[in-house]
C-alpha cells in the first residue's frame, strides 16, 4: 500500500492515473486492502466478521448491538453492549439458553480451533434445561457454563430465556411485526406447513399460560409441534414471557419495603397534611399496580393485571376498579388496620416474636390479622419470604433461592393474599433482547 502511494506521488500531475483514487488502486492490487475492505463491509452490514489474513491467520470480531439486530431481520432492535453485559451479569442458574440457529449449522460455523467444551455445550443445549441442569448434563462447572453462554450471546448465537414449562406465561411482543406479507410469515409457513403465523400470534394477544393452548385430546405430535412453534417465535422475539412479582401492601399505611427511608421515621399520629398526601399517593401508586421497582430502568415495565391467588393460583377473582379501592379491599373483606385490645390479647407473644423488626408496625399488625398467621409454620415461611415482596423478585426466582416447590409457594401466597398485591411484567434479563 505504501508503494502505491509513493508511485502515485511520483507521477506527473498531468497524467490521468494521477486523478485515480489511491484506494482504488490498492483494492485492485493489495490482498490486505481487500481483507480490510471486507472487514468494514461485513461489520457494517452484519455486525460480525471472520477473515483469514494471508489465507492463514484468522481474525474475528463482533459488534453485538449490530449482530442481534441483523440476525433475524430485526432492524428495529437497538441493543447496546453495556445492556448485554448487564444481562450476562444478571444470569442465574434457573435461566436457560435458547440457540438462535440450528445446532449443526452453528457448529459448522465455528473456527477450527474452537473449544471442545463449546461444541459439547451446543449439542447438549435445550430450551427445556436450566443452566444448572445443563452444567450437570455436560459435566461442566456452572461458572464455565456462564462463560460459554455469555460468548454465544455476545455473538448473537443464543439468547436468554426461562426454561419452557406449561406454567410459563407468554404474550405477543409489543414491537412484533404484524404485517401479513412479512418475511417472518413466509419463513414460518416454510417451517410449519399449513399453519398461519398470525393465527398463532392471535392466541398470545393476551397473556396466557402454555398449558392453556394444549388440547387434552390433541395428539402428541401436535403438542410437540406447538412447542416447536413457541420456540420458533421466541427465537424471532415475537413472544415475551411475563413473570409474577409480589408487593407486601398493608392497608393501614405504606409498606416499609417500598417507601424511602425518609418516610419510615415519620409514621406517627402527628403527621402533617403534606406528609400524608405524599404517603397516600405513594400507596395508591403501588396499589394501582404501577411497575414500581427501585432499580427499574425501563418505562415499558408495565403492570399487566391484578391477580388474586385462588387455590390453583391461576384464576382472576376480580377485575381492577379503582386502584385505591382494589388495594383496600380483597374479596370484599377489608383488612383491619389496628388490632383491637381484645384481638391483641389473643395473639400469642411467640407469634409476634417471629416477625422481624425491619417490618413497620402496620405491616406486623396486618400480617397477624391474617388467619393463616396463627399457624407457626406458615408464619415462619411468610416471614422468610418477606424480603422478596418488594416487586423485584418473581416467583421463579423465589422458588430457586428458597428451594420451594411451586405448589408450596402458591399455597402460602393464597393464604396471605389479603395483604399481597401481584403484578406481571417481563424479567429484566430477557427484556434486553426486546428493547423493553
């Protein structure tokens, strides 16, 4: 390249070749220039590049914010590298990895000196397996699995989901392409003959569990195809999974788990009217199911609906009317703010001793007013789970961290449903890949 520059510089100004761009001459005569041009073009168009310099040294590079948008023709996605890094830092063993392309095609695209562990992980991966189960099946440490999964996510070869199960709640992504003649619709028909993509998308226009779409009379092949269609839609980011989050909301006042420290010391009988208006507005905001989280970074974390847990924890008992009225009354029974002297005398001191001091007086009274609090085992488990009732931990995370079965957790939540408010929104880890 330097020789071409010197050659052009030595030419007389009158010659025609002097007017020719030196880069055009380099591109026609220098292989290194051709490789550099190829690197620039692929990074601009695809977000990644893998070339061999002098047909020997392999050079690879990826722009994840570009690669994730170009992989599935989703130019509307704008994922920044720091968002992907935060996602990988928030990985938990209960998450799962979903490959975005066929495993054999992915393995064939790897470099010749790719780690055998990476190949083994790709072959063992399944959207039904959590990362902890994947580590056990592949005989890897959990840390090693996290590194390998992070590598595949960075190169837009995989995404993070929660393992597929029948209790998962999915809804159509807000930025999904609904055009009837879209490229995705044609690709879906090519993969699933005789099935309309928009018909399947209509099934998830409202949040619903996977088992609601299974027919008890359906053939196993049809049910397996249904799962494959859900996986396909997750790969193309047409579905968003919703998780259930919990708030402890005593009706006598704002929860100490939700209100800032500057309000905690002012819960006395001589509050000023200004302080009361601030506290009431904060209570209405939580009771009205706004997507409040102390670490929320996206305005799109909206609350889907207020659900009151029944025995199977699935049916919605009542629709939301007034947010304040809903929070103050559950099933028509208002939780008492303060225990009367006769009631207070009947509460054993050993039950009061189980409640942590971090809870406010209103929270302790509201908890003890629940009939299920008379059971020592139920009260101990509820107190143990109180730190999770801040709207920042979904049910699946609580189940994993506390080693609880879903039925065990839902039974407890049903017993204390009068002081709990539930909402549904996406997990912050997976929401990164939907621009939510």
